[in-house]
C-alpha cells in the first residue's frame, strides 16, 4: 500500500519514545505506520486547524504524539511530530496544543530561513 504521507520526528519525540518500554515504543510506531496507509481517526485525528494527534492505546495507557502537516514540498507530504505525552484526562491539555503550535511556528521559521 502507498503511504499517504511521510512522518518526521522532532527531537522531543525521540526523547519521549526512548523513555518508554520497547513494547510501547513499537506499538506507537506500528500505529503510525497504519495511519500512513489508512484513514482512521482512532489512529490519527485532527485537534485544531493546524494540530493533529497520533493516538495509541496500549496496556491501558493513552499515548499521544502531536503533529502538523508540511505540504510545502512538491515531491512528498510530511507530517511533523512535535512531542509526545501520556494522556490522563478525556481532553487534550491546552498547554500541549500550545506547545505543538509553537513547535510548528519555529519549524516553518527555520525552514524559511534555510531557503533564503
């Protein structure tokens, strides 16, 4: 199957994933792979106009990786994962969304400055 998008992880995501038990880490990566080939809101869901979440439920823990789209390339569509956390309430904490928005702003500012 063809992937609908490619995924890149910012450093904070890598730090989060490395902190997890390897089985949990693998389950998150498995679900991201599934989200790349099928449209399933249980795996990849829109939160705001710009922020999305990769969702994984594993052994009673609700893992979330927040992300945004980068459609500036003509050759591929990217989803940039900004950071991860374990969701403890029914609603995503506002500070996590703000953190993802800030990462998005910084990502595009850096990308723009490199293209000058």
